C-alpha cells in the first residue's frame, strides 16, 4: 500500500472512532436528560432510550 492510501485508511479509522465516541456521549446525555435518542434500524427511526419522556405531538386542533 502506498503512503497516500495508508493515510486515508488511518484517517477513516480515526473518524470512525470519533463518531463512536460521540454516539456514546450523546446516549449518556440522552439518558441523563430523559430525551429520546433516535437511531436508524432496518430503515426506520427508532428511539433507543427507554427512559425518554413521552411528549405529545404538537399539531393543529
């Protein structure tokens, strides 16, 4: 592998690690504050924080 490819691979790996750290921190904050934590699972948005406070949808009545 040449240096440029190795550089891109290490940069991509570092980016992935940073994204995982950010996701873990966001989940911790979500649990502490009782807010939903949405992720994509099987093509659907799912709240993975079971302790999230339920809020009514606001809408026109």
